[in-house]
C-alpha cells in the first residue's frame, strides 16, 4: 500500500512472505506505487522532516514491523550495520 497521511507524510507498506509486513512512515517523495516489487536496497522514498508527529525529532523514517498482524521489535530483524 502507498498513501499520504497529514500526520505521517508518505506511508509505504511492504508485504513480505509468511505474514511479515513492514510499514515506513515520514517519507517525502515516495518513489514506489502499489503493486511495485521492491528488494533490499531499493529506494522507496526520501526522508521527510516537516510532519506533525515526531516533528521534535531529527529527520528519520518511522518503521514498523508486524508478523501475522502482531507488532514486533523491528530492530531484532535488522543486521548490526542497519540499526
């Protein structure tokens, strides 16, 4: 899914195999569309900085992971260099 939210900016939801879904928020210039296939390292957008939620923080991506509909700690799934 690809959407725009007044609080979170560009939102990209990536559905993986086995019930995994990654959601990235606070994006500017989303560069993917619904139905696009993406792989590790592909650009999905640009880090945004002027959104209502989390505006006191430095520019960053808000990333969430669900597995079979339950929220998981996404950092447990990242390689050390990715954190």
